[in-house]
C-alpha cells in the first residue's frame, strides 16, 4: 500500500501496453458499430447470406471492447484502492509476516 498523500505512479513500461489496449478497444468498438451497417446494407440489396455470422461477430466485438475498457478505465491505476487489502487481494493483516489476523468482537 502507498503512503497517504503520496501519488502512486504507473511504471514506464506499462504505458505502451495500456495504449495498445486502448487502441484495440477503439478498433473493436469501430468494428462492432460498422459491421451491422454493412450487414443491413447487404440485406437491402438481397445479399443476406451469412448475415447471422456477421451480426454475431459484431456483438462479440462489442463485448470484447467492453471487456478491454473495464480494466483500463481505472485511469491508469490512480483510483484509491480498498483499505485493508493489498494489490493481490490479500487482507493486509494476513499479508504482513508475523501479524495476527483480526478477530471479530463478540
């Protein structure tokens, strides 16, 4: 955990990876938006063979874009983390060697 008042900084080698995920998410959003337009245009001209597969790919592309945007929408890890839990999801009292786990008061 970080000291209160000290900003956690993203490592330098993570920035290009985050940019790559953003680019992939934007491309998936574009594909998910354009594929239905192409399918509808082809259906208007009587060429609706394989339109079900293309619609499935469009929906899949939108779902993948959403899945990619969820982790990177954390604004680069600058949101405050939940107190009492370290970065691995382990309660802080269990993550520190030699510490005793908290017990509930009865």
